[in-house]
């Protein structure tokens, strides 16, 4: 049974981007909805070794550089009680030679493409992955000035280089990964580039953004199909249906155009285990691209070999209202221990010397986290947990925090059951952190989120993160064991509540969260990293908040620039939030730290601080 999608287009790239140029793109712009291609029109050679050629692409990426003069002009137009203080910060930054608010670069090993590429190659397809963001990482150029006055800069390989790559490979099918809503304009332009080269190439999109807004990818972008949620099985089934010219509607978990409409097939359930994708084919990845001395969370621990990003678990059971993970990857699921051992052995064999753990909730089950430590130590891989360690998980392991207290404060027995089971067996936070350090953990991203009890409560987040004594205890233990902690905070919450009323975080509450950032630093954190609350497509609260958010993906949806079009109740403005983020970075971490962010594009964790000196001595 096909479901007809009729919501229309929700988000668009900036209007100052070039218009779609391919024939299909022009038809879509004109309001037509031509059918998606239902078979390989470029016939595969029956004598060829591979069934068909599949090219999997990441586009070049863009980032925002917003002139402080534009910010100041907007602040003056809006007025408000904090205007003079905000304008003083603008002047202070300009006096330091800083004339823009800038977004960091973001990219990494394309794990989603690697997963589907591994499955396609195993089924006899010729597969190539091109990471257009990291290939040409230092090739940065001005792309355009946005309709809101920001300078949009592009990094990665340019269109000419991407065109040559596509023409040389002569793909039958192109897959494009679109995880980041902020990069939607670049994914859309890449699909248009492919169709401009050859309209018969079938374009398939997947990833978090298009899973949340599949209509956008088919009404306003020259793609043929969207693979929703996990694509490990769906992608190959779709390839086979296209190759054999069989019934596309029988493939679960896809969206496409047919008969002037957008139609969706039956949903596909989440994978019951990680076994299918636990052994990715790393021959598809050029690891030399990622050999920078800096990674996405700071400086590398070793100066030789390759580093990679990877998962030991997927999914999450916390179900914060601002998070897309449960709807895209499902509930929490761990890898088979034997599979993880085999996976690490392969990584070491191909020259990996450092591992970045991308798990969204590694410490959901501390007993599994201990096994991860054992195996990373076995293969002598220094590691950094970037996906985010939930502060409430570490607090729960403090010996002075009772089981009754946890359940009384959170009311979430099922979520905390693995933690409480480990606690009953005698595991303490001291032992857990010591084991992490012994195994090679040198840094982690600590998901503190907020000091605001109401903001966390209305976002379905366990509230014990706001208890200063327990937070201090956690940071003290991490510091004593020479593990860097980056304290992650979020501000500018707008949360739907009962009766569809909106909770809007006040400017005073935001300032208190920044004070909490100072507290984190005093307690032992190496860096405080603030993010702006962002309603992402696919998150539970997105439909309610969409009317209050920008529709411009080039200006919003990045977490570093505000997405809400001012507070719904007038509490703060968009550029106030943009400037508040910079204020927190400068006032909590220091001006030199902020300069380091601008120079390196990553978290400015010093390697001359006491923790780094201890880590270096140990190494």
C-alpha cells in the first residue's frame, strides 16, 4: 500500500543560490512532478564483472561567516534591554581584528555511505565513494552572499572536479548522503549537477535530513528516490529492483515520484542487530584524506598512521524531543563483542592508529562500555568519545547517588536499568573512568546540555544534569584521571509543552547556563562548547516549531547559528543568540581560545595544560 505525501516543501536553500539547471530540475521548479526513473536506462554491460556502477557522493560543504556589522545593524533595528552590552561585545571583537562570526568546518569519514557501499559491493556492484567535503578540505572560496547578509564560504572539491569524477566513473546510479540539514543546498546542487551530466543517471538520496523531509528531496531537488532511516538493506533492494525492472513499490522504506504525486512505500523496521554492517569494507575509503593533525574534537593523540570514526553502538533510548536519532536509527543497540574485536583487528591491519567513537549513548550500558575499553586497549588504539557522553549516566555511577534518588528524580526506570544493574554489581564512576584512561581514552564530549531545569524537563531530558555537586564530582574524577572533558551546553530552548504551549528560555536563563559553563571549567573541564537549540527535521518537536523557524537551510540548522526566527514571545532575537554564543566562547574559554577556533576550525583544547602534559608523559 502506497502512502501519498502532501505536506509540500518545508525548507529551501537561500534564494541567492543558483537556480536548478538540469532538465528535471527546471521541470520541478515549474511545478511538474515527473515520474522517478524506474529502471536502469543506461543498460549495464551483461559481460561486465559488476552488475552496475554505483557512485556514492558527499558534496562540498559550506559554512557561514556573518559580518559583525550586519549583526550590529540587526540588533539596533530590534532594540531591547541588552542592546548596549551586545554592541559593546561587537566593538570589542572588532578591536581584536575579528569582523565575522564564523561557523566551524564539519566533516568526517562518511560512515553512512560506507555502510550502504559495503552492502552494494558485496552484492556484486562496482562502488566508489567520493568525499567532496574532505577532498579539497583546504580549498576554501567565497560561494555567495546570502539573502540575510551572511557570507557563505565553500570548502571541498569544486563543481568542475566533481563533474570530471562523475564523467570518468560513468555511474548508472549515484547515491548522495544528506545527514545535515544545514548542507541541504549543497546536496540539492550536487543532484542537479549529476542530472545535468546525464538525465538517465538515477539519483538516490539518504540520510537524516531527507528521512525527515523526503518531499523536499523530490519536489524541490532532481533526485529520483529517498531511502528513509537505515539504508543497509533498503539500498541494495532498490538497486536490484531498478536493475531487474521489478516493482519498485515492493521495496520497503523508500519515497519516489509517480503519477504527479510523492508516494511512500511501507516502512521498514530497524535492524535487530549490528551484524550486517559491523565489518565495513574500508577499501572504499581513502584514509589519507583524514590525516590532519586535528580532528573534529581537537588535536590528534598520535602523529603517525590514520585515524577513523566508528560506532560500537547505534540508536538511543533517551528520546529527547530535539533529537533525530531514535527516528532514524531506532533504539539503543550494541555491536556483537566478537564482531567488534574483528572490526578493530582489521582497522589496525590497514594502519589505523587512533579511533574516534561516534556512539550517541555509549554509557547507556556501562558493562558494554567496559568491554569497549578492553578491546581498544587490546589493539593499543588511543580513543576519543565524540558522540556525546551523557552526564546523567556518569552521575548515576557515583557511589553517593542512590538508586532511589535516580528514579525519584527521573521517573525513568527502563532507561536507567542497565546503569543501575552495573551499579548493583559494584561498578563506580572512579573505576569506570580509571578503566577508560587505562584503555587509551584521552578526551570526551560531556553532554551537560543545560543548567535550566525547565528546559531539560520540557525536552524529555533527565534533570540530574543540573545538580552542581554531582557535576563537579564527575569532572573532578575525569580531571584526576587525565581525561579531557569538553562540556557541551545548549541554549535558546523553545519546547512544546502540554496543551501545545511553548516553553521559551529567557535571556536570563541563558546567561545562567553560561555561568554553569564557568562552573564546568572551574571543576575541571578543558573547554566549554555552546550550541544553539535547533529544531531538526525528523525530531519529535519539528512539526510544532517549524512555523517559528527559518526556512533557509543556508542560514540555519547548524547549531552554531540560530534557526528560530526570533523567540516566539519576543524574548530574544536571532542575532542576539548568534552573538550570545560568541560571548560565551570568549568569556568562558577566553579570547585566545576563540582565536584558536578560528585558526584551526576545531575545539581549542590546549596541549600545554596539566591534563595534556600528563597524557603526553604517559604516551
